[in-house]
């Protein structure tokens, strides 16, 4: 018995957990007015830092004191300093900017302020996740990009913002936005009103994004003159879309033939972005999504990129990510 006890005793011991070194970091700021803007109402942005990084953060006079594990405190300090510099340049700083820099820092180990961004006269859209940065850079580099993933990842909004940027810079002459209307069969005849009134409800997310990144009067004027065209997928047949930025949204609800038709519309000087959520296919049973097929068939083609977002890339709000996770769990 004695030998047995002697042999077994060491295996019953649990390895001690490493003790994380607690740091206390004091971050000074020169301008109290900018600091107030940086921290948000009732220091809400400090609360976000605490929640995301597991540290304590509080303001005292013109300094912010960070307490907790050294690495998260270093990230918090860098986030505060980067965003203070943005505020000093007159840029608006909000909770989304904090969230974006924290996500990039966790992914890359350090913040390089290399967050990709899209700039229009009305808004600067900064990537809030590393995958959004990848997406923006893919659109910069490639003429055809697929953006796949759940709702709330910014795949459509970023594409519309990039199209607006290209239009303002003169690199394209037109923006063309399209979606499959109602269903893959696009049965619009029974709806009341003219064609725009029939399809508007299905294209509303595209309108919302346009009005957010461009002045409303410009959007209205450009729609009237045809510089911006918003139309159902069926209207793309037989056309060649040159010198345009073309976006197909909700592409998971295209058939194979519809997707082939759309992709072959791209002309000289054009960029095309195709977005969709493969988990939300509304096609009839037995019909394969044209989006899934296209990504598979074109995976080896040069100048085409596919960017896949996950639940971790959802930026709409935390609750949306939790909902997506719940639905994606094995049943």
C-alpha cells in the first residue's frame, strides 16, 4: 500500500495556474475637452474597454488609469492614444471605433493603425474587424469579390461605401445595385405601382447604405440621372456593365443560371462585388444556390477573391452575434 500511495500521489496534483502580472498604466492627455469626447457619455467607452479586455479603467483629471493584466492594459493604452489622435484631427470617435481597434489588436497582436478604411465626403468607414480589413483590401485589389457571411458583418454596407468612394474619385462612372426581388423567380407583376415602387421594398437596405455614405440630395439626383441605378436582378440580362461599380446583394437566392448571367455582365473598367449569406437560402428544395456554385467554380481564377465572414465578425451588436451562434449550434 505504501508503494502504491507513493506512486500515485504526484499524479493527483494539479499544475498551478500561472499568475498574471498586474499592471497599472497611467495614460495622460493634454486636452480635457478631447478627453471627454474620447471617453463618451458617462465614460461609456471606458466601460467598453473594461468589458472587452477584462481590466479596470477610470478617468482622473486629465489621465486614464488602467489596471489589470499587462497585455490587455497595453492594448487599452494604444487604443486610447490612437483614438485621441483621431479626435484631435476632428474625427468623430465612438464605441464602434473602440471595438474595431480592440478586435484588430487581438487578431494581430498589436495595432498598426492599418485598419482598412473607405472614405467618402460624408463618412469615413473604418474596418471594425480584421476580416472587414481583408474585405476592403480585396475590393481594392480585385475586380470581382464575393463577400459571404451572416447578417451584421458589414459585407453589403462596406461594398456600397466603396462604390460611393469610387464614384466620387471618378474611377467609375456609375453605381449599379441589384438584388433578387421577392424570390429567385422574381414575380413582381402582382405588386401595385410602377417598377420602382414594386422593387423598392426589396432594395431598401441598399438605399439605406447609399444615404448613409452620400449626401441625400446627391443620391436623389444621381438616381434620377441614372448615375446610380438600383434594379432587380432580372433587369441585368443582356447588358454589358462597363466603367461601373456593380453590387449584387442577397446573392444566395440566385439560381446557377442567374448567377452566370450576372457575372458575365462585367465590362471594361468595372468592379463587381457579390454578397450573400449561404445559411439563408430561400430557393426551392433541391435547387443549388448560384452563389455557392460560383465561389466553388471560380476559386482558382485570377483577380477573383472570396472573403468569408463568421459570427465573430458581426458588428451590429453583441446580441446579433449571440443569435447567430445559437442558430448555428448543432441541433
